[in-house]
C-alpha cells in the first residue's frame, strides 16, 4: 500500500499547492492514504476552514506541531475532528487527541503525532516513552503504523527512528521546512526520512518572504511573517507498506509549481 506524507503546509501558498495538486499526486503514486502536516497553514497555526480545505483536497489525516494553538479558533474544532491530530505528548490536558485508528482501503492505519524536545519552544513529555505507551495501548488493533515526529534536531529524529524500528511502519520528521535527503529503510523495516520539507512559496525562507526573515537576522525590528509572490512548491514522501506492516521503499517528492 502506498502512503503519501506531505510536509508542513505554510500559508496561502502551501494551501494552494495542496488543494491544486494533491489529487493528481495521489493518482500518480497510486496512494491509498495521505497524511498532511498543517500546523503552519495560517503561518503560525491553522484555522478550521483551512483544515477543511486540506481534508477536501484529499488529506485523510492532518497532523500539527508546536504551533498547534497558534490560532485559538482550532481548539473547539479539534475536539470534534478525530482526523486532526495535535502532538500526543503535549503536557497537561489539551483538547483533541494525538493518535487514532483510520480506515485505509480496508486496512487499519494507526497514525501518531509526536513532538520532539530538543531545542523546541516548550517542553513536551518524552516522545520515546509516549510511543511505547501508544503501541501497547493499540496492540492488535492496527495493520500498520505511521508517525509524524515534529522536531528540530535531526539527531533526535534519527534516534527516534531507530528506537521504533520494526515497530512503526514509517516515521517522517516535520518542523524545519527543509527537506532532507536521507530517506531509507532502517534495519528492521521502518521507512524513515528526517524531514519532509514544506508546501509553500519556493523563493522563501522556510515559507516566509526573504526580506521579512532578513529583518530578524540583520538586527532590525522583526517583521510579521508574510509570503511573497512567485512559484510554489510541494514536498513530501511516498512510503510503500507491505502486508506485514513493514516498509519496502521510500521516495522523496520535491516539486516546484508555477505560481
């Protein structure tokens, strides 16, 4: 079974990249299940109408990250939308859920959203132990497992991949918005890539207009994140999951699309 994982959707350009291209991408790869990271759909957070647009475009599950609550309007929406997953290991009592079982053409997909702790803005519970608990809780209830590991450090992402190797079908990183070229099958059959990349403006600094980002690095008064004009891009990966729940291939997706 082919699974599509789509990188962080950033702003209007990211929404457009997904809504205009996901359907054809699914046909091209014969993908039966799609997970999209949408936490930056409104640059910092996601609005309910943006989540709806991503679902209508073909996302089966939307995962979030450290900007989950960047737009407070999502708090009530997430309570009633089980396919919108915030990180499971957010500390305290947060609305919504961080994992779930979803139908994937007759197969049961357990999808997990987790957040790393290294260099992140606020402290999450240990994602390694959280994964152990989820896998034990759902034991015998799924056919394969997918995990979006939203983290800054490549070392933490790689360590997590090896920790769950053979227990989770595919692990991909999100958060940095920069696609890595380290896709591989780990020794015990887990498909892995450190970071999927992003969907958004091609000529940008992680989705933001370069001049807006430069203000911060040059010591000027920081400017509000904003997009620029021009071409858009869509990043992600396609994982092929066998009947035994292990991954047999990983292919990166990196497309530049005319604006």
